[in-house]
C-alpha cells in the first residue's frame, strides 16, 4: 500500500473533491490505485488470494480477523488521507456488521465483485 500512498500523495488537485472545506482524493482515482496495488500479479484481475493478502496487512495481532480498530490504525499510520473513506469501506467489507473482518466477509465481498463467477 506504500504505492497507494505515493500515488495518492501526488494526485493533482484537479483529481480531488472538496466537501465541507476539506479536500479528498477523487474516489474513482483512489479505487483504481487501490486495485492496482492489490493486483499482485498485474494481470488486471483481482483474485481472491490477492484480496485476502490485502486484508492480512491490517491484521496487527495475526488472529485471522481484522477489527475496526486494527483497520483504522493501519490507515492512520500508512494512509491517513484515506481514514474517512476507510470507515465507509470497512462497513462495506463487514458483511455481517460485527465490526470484525473474517474469512466469510472476504468471501461475501469477493462474490459481490466477481462478475465472471471464478
């Protein structure tokens, strides 16, 4: 995600949005950069193992689940400009709303994204 930080940091001002006096990176640009960072084999397809690898970075205590606290701390330390967006994304990833991301949450999130069923 260091690539994500670097690219988001150099995004020109015209690719940002302002809300309530605060300027945020354009969500479509952020999503594209996040995809490129997650696509480890650079085949333009996000495989399930690549998605799980991204979330593994957030699991600070290595218990196999990512708490909202772990996720927020990772973003604050590595990508502070994404903290606000990160809270929204966490809610999207957390399929059962238990404030922990676990394997079943990844499975459900991946199914939402998997357009070809593989």
